């Protein structure tokens, strides 16, 4: 049975990108649309603003930063879900999680080690057959199309 599963390994990036898309979409929408719990450190926009408020070096207000961050998460989630520009999206998600490790208390973000691993794996794997990158057949050198 496990040998048969190996026949479908080219679908692994699909599962990675859908999982990552869910995380980014849920996190962004929970901050933009509701006061409900989000996945991750911040449970809503007020908590996110409070956390970011400790970054005294930010050149913009915490509210504006969290709004920009939430919209960026939304865009990343949509791009991942569509499977478009996967190299760039996977790199961006990896950078986001590395920045979390740098600027936030590790006790708050330790679970993101696994998410960073998924982002890095997606960066290294070829695009899955259902992705727009595969369907649009970008030229060689773009998103693993070798």
C-alpha cells in the first residue's frame, strides 16, 4: 500500500500549499473581518496591534502595520491557494516565519518551525499538477519547471 502512495508524490506540493494557504487565509481574515480567534500568536486585530506596539522601531503605527500585514497574509493565502508564483510565495512565507523567530518571543512562535519547514519544502519541490504555475507552464527557471 505504501508503495502505491509513492506513485502520487508529485501531489505533495498541493497538500503543502493548501495547508499553508489555509493558515494565511485564516490568520488574515480573522484579523480583518472579525474578533474571533486566529491561528497563531494573535487572536484578533486588537491583540496583534498590542503585540506589534512593542516594536518601537517601526516607522508606522502598529494599527497600520497589522493592517498591511493582514492584507499581505491574504494575498499570500490566495496566491498559494491558486498555485501561482509558487517560488515567490514559498520564499515570502519562509521569510515571514523567519522574521517571527527573530522578532517575537520563541514561546509564542515555536509551532511555526513546522510551518517554516512546509514553506521551505514547497520552495524546493516542483509545482503540483493542479497549480496555475503548472497549467500556465512558465518558462524554465521559473518555479521548478525543469
